């Protein structure tokens, strides 16, 4: 990993066949694109822990990581990111609501109808084939 590469922990939160998805705001990179909760890892923070922390900060939903689905570096015009997509599940299903702040549940079959950043497209393909039991890496 080079100095320019930023590790990103992403929570791919699944509940009853749907995934928690938001739309990026106008202030940051890739405005208007769909996204899963996630963000930059803190110093010495494991990507799985980052994914869970970011999910709670962005959506208010506590999740637990189940497994790494995909780890891939991607070069955007604003920098290179080291994406760690973690399949996560709600800690307490009783806390699941229709919406969680700026995030809502999107059925697995509807994921491809959303515009995700290019760095997410391999993940979307994995999720929409229905085989998240198969771990994918670089």
C-alpha cells in the first residue's frame, strides 16, 4: 500500500435480502452516487472495525461484521482507495427501520438500478448474483 492509498472500511449491511444504501451528498467526491456506509480508517483501525463505526456514525445502526466480501484498490481522480467491503448484519433486528438517517433498504434485485461508483461495481455484481457466500479478493 502506497502513501497515497487510503484504506476505506465499507459496511455492506444485509437484512432480509436487502442492503442499506444511501446517496452521496453534493459536498464530497462522487456526488449523487449510491453508496454503502463507510469511510476512512483511523490510524491503526482495522477495516472491519472502521466499517462498523462508520455505519453507526452515518446511519445510527449498530452492525457486526460477518466476513470480508471484497478487498480491492481503485484509482479515482481524487485519489487511490483501498476498499474493504465487509458483509455486516444488524446487531439487533428490532432496531431496523425503513430508513436510517440518509440510508434506506434496497432489495438485492434493485441494486443494479442505482448508480454506484466504479470501485463498487465488482461488489454489486457479486451481490446481485446472490452468491455472497463466495469470498472475493483482489
